[in-house]
C-alpha cells in the first residue's frame, strides 16, 4: 500500500502545473464574452451601472470592459497573471456585492456562485502564479526569476 501511495504521489506531483493552466483557460473564456458585450454596448452598461449608483458609470463601464478583455487575453497567454488577477478580483468583488449577493448563492438564480468561483481561481493564480505552461514562466526563466 505504501508503494502504491508513493507512486500515486509522484504521479500527482507531476501534474501541479495543470490546475493553473486550466484556471487560466476557463477564466479567459469566462471573461471574454462579457467583456465584448460591455465594450460593444458601453452606453447601456453605463446606464445599468448608474441605476446601481456606481460612481462615474461610463468610466467604470469602460474600466470593467477593458479589464475583462485585457484579462481574458493575458490569462490565455499566461502573461502578467499575478498582476491582471488583482483588478479582475476587484471586478468580481464589485459584481458579487452589487449584483449577485442579493440573489443568494445559486448560479441558476443569478447568485454569487460563479463570480465567487472566479474570485477563488484568480486568488489561486495570484498566489501560485501562472504555472509552467505560460509566458510568465518562459520570461521568468529568461530573467532568472521564479
């Protein structure tokens, strides 16, 4: 049993760079379409933000759309992952507290479930980095950073 466990542990340790890759890919996909919707319909998004009493609704509509769009591209590439994760986490916190929290947890009721999952994945990427399958890793090796 001990031998089986050690083989299993060694096998699993070889997979440590897959979760950050999977998180980056699903987050990139998840942010891309909402970003395009925001950027292609800024006036409606700004009106919606104004209806929720966001300060500077047009500016915040642009900031949210640009953050989500650039975030989806950077996460896909694994470039600046720890940096872009921070503003994306902020976007998720704002979404949770202003749109989703009042609807409870369940995603089916427009609750905070999905933005919470995104927030937790982004936090994981902030702490652990983009992983081996990323431009962050390639560039880090070139400059001698980990």
